[in-house]
């Protein structure tokens, strides 16, 4: 208890005692959401080519970008000339809410009345790694717990046979910061994300012995556990207060339970042809992200608290970092995720799960309204778009707006606001979820964050 400190030390005790809710009297309101699935578009989605319609860019296309008030216009990785670049994609209004959506997201356009948009998110950085940390941990520097870890720490486990926090990365590779986006930071190590490679024939590494290991049997495993238990107890006595060993022990115990639950979880034979078609499971362009979205839904059904699905690996290509040619690079990415994400929303709704499942779609920052090279766009922390669905938000609503070029936010919505909304919908007051670390009461939202009630049901 002294090691965790702060007003939320009792949470750890609640989890140790195996109680259903570690929060107890700390909940200051009834939660609207029981579980969360976050869809992270890695690389920086172009807001003015997806959801933030700006006709002004068409009128100024090819002209030098000038806000007209003396503000300095800069780019991160060199955009000579700062020539305004109109969106090459047509926009139309959709749904009863009249949300403008680009033609690159035809499926998502059909569910806008279920989505609540934050139209003027902004980031203090234009650098991928720092921006990803900001969105996942609330800080631009490494070493802080990510949102999934905070949620795991605060609310505990629903299903004892599966982790609280699971990450499904893009099979092409991990995002910027690699495992740093899923870290538990200074929280107990067991709250870090469990990374599962859904495209691998063995999605959970080392869960079962390899086929060639004929020497491993029930007797040898029992003997190994006995020796390991002795070594663990010895090490624990020598290093009191170190949560890493405890986390390792718990992970091994979890692995034993997962040996029974995981085969059923990954068995997709039970999914109907209608569901596979809804997600695009059998289409070459969408099958990977569709599989991970279906697995995400199956994990939520089985009691996983927080699932994070990534689109795009770190690196110069094959992600949302569209520096070279927005005309070709953006449709390449939207074509992979548009149908699966829409299928996820519709599937959750049909199963009655959307009401208490919070879906989040976001990215680390946006793109510039002027061209980089002939037809690319550079990084822009000034404004980007995030949306929510289900779990206590009011579909068809919008909060905030960017300026006439989608260059800067006019409302100033931050990752801290986003995190405070998520915790609020889970029944947690973001200002009370604190852990004392190095003499400071740390929290996911630092000393910032406001719950934006305009988008809540």
C-alpha cells in the first residue's frame, strides 16, 4: 500500500481480495460504459480529406498559404512554397445530423448518426513518437502509464481467464514508440497491455509448447513449476516492493488459464457468413483489420475490459503518414479499415453491446492544408478529428471546430479532454484517479482535462 500511495491505493487491495469492483465508494457516478475498444490510426490522419470539410481550400488551391494575420507558417519535414492543396476527394452530407464525410469513407458515412465527433483536437507536438505518447499516456515523454493501464488499475478484471488490457497491433509491425504505447509506466507491471499478433498461427507466443518439444509433458511441467516457485519466493524475499516479479507470476498464472480460453476465443468458425460479410472478412483489402475487429468484439464479449486495435506500423510508408501523395496513400489506408470499423459499430449495435461499449477512433495528429512536394501533406498538431460511439455518448453530435483551412483548432480540445471523457463514461473521476510517484500525485490527465458534456447522452 505504501508503494502505490495516493487516494487510489485501495484499488490494488480490492483486486488482491478478488472483489468484482476495485473502485467501491470512489465511484462518484454510475458508469455508462463497461468496456472500451480503441481504434488508433497510426501516422496522422488527414482531417480535411476525411471528416473536416473545408471548401476554402478549393478556392485557394495552388496559392501560397497565408493566414493573413502575421502568424508564422511552418512545416515539420519541409513543405517548400506552402501551396494550398485542396482535397482531391468529394464530400457529401450524411445522416440526419448532416455530417460531412469524404468519399474515401463510404461505409463510415452510413453510421454518422451513431458517432459523436470532436472536430478540433490538437496536439502540442508534430512528432510521431511524442504525439502517440500524448494520445496514449497524456504526456509527450516516455515512462508514463498508458490509458489502458490506468483503466486496468482502476477497474480491475472482469474475466479471470483473460487479461484486462489487450493490444492488437498491425501485422506489418508495431507503431511508433513500439511497446512504449502500451506500458504500465510506474503502475504495477501487470497492468501493461498484452500484445497479441492476430495474424500469427500462434497469436499468443509461448502459450503452448512448440510441436518439436516432445520432452515437455505434464510431469516435466509440474517439476518446473515447483522449482520456479522456489526461485520466485526466494527472489521476492530479496526484492520486496518490486512489482515485476509479481507481474511475471500473475502472467504465468494467467497463461495457464488462457490455455483453456484462448483456443475458443480465436476460433472464428462460429462466426456466421453474414458477420464475415459485414466486416469484410473475406475480402483481400479488408480481411486483416476485419479479423482484428471481430476478435476485438469477441474479447469484449468474454470480459476483456480494454481492447486497442492499431492500423499502420511505424515507418515512412504503409500507414497514415501521407507525405508523398494524398491521392493514393489515403485511400490505400481507408480502404483497409472503413468497412471493418463500420461493421464493428453495426455488429455491436445489433448485439445490444453498443449501449455499454465505448468505441474510440483517433490518431496522433492531423495534416497540413498546404502541399508537401506535389501532392502530399506534412504533420500538423494544430487540429485533427476524433470520434466516439456507444457507451454513453450522444450519436450525431459534434463539439468544436477548426479554422477555415483546418490548420488550427478554434476550440482547443486536447488528449486530456478525451481521456477525461473516457474515464467519466467508465464511472471514474479523472481528477481522483491518482498515484503518488516521485513525490507527485500523477494522473492520466496530468493537471488538465475537462469532460465535454456536449457529446454525452
